[in-house]
C-alpha cells in the first residue's frame, strides 16, 4: 500500500509558476544522470499561483513559496519540457527560453 501526502503551494510573488508539455515532474529526479530514483516528490503547477506537490513522506513545510523557490521550480519545470513552455507573463517565458538557449 502506498501512502502519499499532498500540499498546495500558494505563490503570492510577482513571478508566476510556469508549466510545460510535461506538467508533472519528480523534483527528486535528476534528468542529467542515468540513475535509479529512491524518493519522489511530484510537482504539478495548476495555475500561475497554485501548485500541488505529492510527497512520499510527511513533511512539515509551509504552503507559501518565496520568489527564489518559484524561480527554482520554474527552472526544473522548463528543464523537463520536450517542446513547449507556458507562462502567463511574456517576461517569464523569455527568461525560461533564455536559460534553455531557445530563441
């Protein structure tokens, strides 16, 4: 039997969450390394200011995120994209494309 814990993150910053054509990612996975993954932490942004995280273990984290955390999550999300990145602000989309060397 699997037991999962969930949490909604609220983003009250000026930087919105982004999403991609691969909107569900494991934050514990490293796409650059070909290794087995022991843990997982599934991240799914559902709007520019809300995201769902599913945990394998109970963690006591707050439900609000700061700008640095939003940027970190957006970077991981952009790295997981196959072809498309979605954002509700052009400036955020441009920054994601710049980081991935997309013109």
